[in-house]
């Protein structure tokens, strides 16, 4: 089932997410619905807060960018309770976009190498070193679990320049080709 993507301005995107317990109701169905939503919206990652759930859950399928970024080829997984450990302090700046901030993309600086700890849908523990664009996708999605958006990582001056475009999202004047949920009481 396609879920609505919560857009910039909705308070759910600014809350820190809670750990997912092994007895979380219908977790596998939620993961399945998040993948369906992500594919329909043409994203490569989706975090639970983006569908209105403040839990530490992310789905990623980086395969669509695998031709350009080989480390992404065939990388599809659900991350439950992920934790990131920075391994390479050198940051690289690349363009990023977000389903919750439609129509915009900005250059964001992120480290190129991380160690990721997570659980899968069966709550088996995993640990893997990730690099390049795959590491960027993971960092972007895990930021959502902390109540952060990629636009929080750009300069205050750049954010000020985007103010009218961000306001258009909040007030519902931005068109999306996928189901969305606006901030309560904000849409015109």
C-alpha cells in the first residue's frame, strides 16, 4: 500500500525517533509499504518519519543509481535501529534531494566512509563498512531518524535563499506526483 509522504513543515519530521522493538505490530507490512511508497515516489531511500512513524526504520534500494555509483548496485535493505560510526573525517560535497522536500536539491557535505550497525526485519544484527554514495544515502536517511533534513546541513544564507520555495511546500503550493501529507493547518 502506498503511504503518503510527509512534507517539509510537518512536525513529525522534526522529532527524534524511538527504537523499534521486536514486537512492533505489523513491522514487515510497514517495511513492505515503505518500499512500495519509495518506488512509487522514485526515491532510493525512505525513513519511517517520512511516512508519519517516529520509529528508527529506514528502507533503501540504491540500485537505480548503481550504474553511476557501483557501490550502490544491488543494494536493497531495511535498516532497523541503525547506528552510524564515522570512519573517514574527510567530507565530500554532492547534490541531494528528498521526497519530503520536493522540487529542491542542494549540495551537502558528508563523510565518504562509515560503519553501519543495524538489525534486519528478523532483528538479526549486522555491521558493514560503507563508502561513497551508498554511505551518503544511509547518512541522509538516518538523519531523518534524528529529526534532521538535508537542508539543515546547508549554509544559513543558502537556507534563507530557499525560504520562499520552502514556504511553498508548507502551504501546499508545490505539486507532487505521489501521495503527500502537509503540515497540519498549513495548507491553503
